[in-house]
């Protein structure tokens, strides 16, 4: 395996053989001086600005505070209700004081 963790090396992945349609063991490395990173950064900045303007436009039209809500009343049917447990609690009182005390 090649050592690619060094200054100036840009790791892109592993090489791919088109003839056998298989990934090779060789690493695909580029010298950073051979790459045009400035153009990539500028392109990403333009995309980010475009995305931000589209997000601003869509968030204005989908503001939940301006959304109109409609009231919908749902009434359960007797067949939709299932009673699983019933409990009875009895606490004896005499006036305001408990009976046992």
C-alpha cells in the first residue's frame, strides 16, 4: 500500500480497471500542485449563493405562521374504542379528614 498521508498528496480513491470492470489495489493520488483548487472553491461559492437565494425564496412561501389551518372534528365510533383495564379506587373520608389517621 502506498503512503498517501503526506503534504501535497490528494487522495481520490482507488484506481478502476475499465477492461475487467474491477477496482485495482493502486491508490489514485494527485499532486496538489496539479489541481485547480481555486476554481473549485469559486464554483462552490457560486453554488452556495444560488442555493441560499432559492432557500430564502422557498422559506418565504412556506412560513408556518402564515399558513391557514382548517378545523377538522373527528368523532370515534364505538367499534374504535377498546377498554383494556378498569380500576376502582375508594378512599374513605370523614368530612375533610381521612377515616384512617
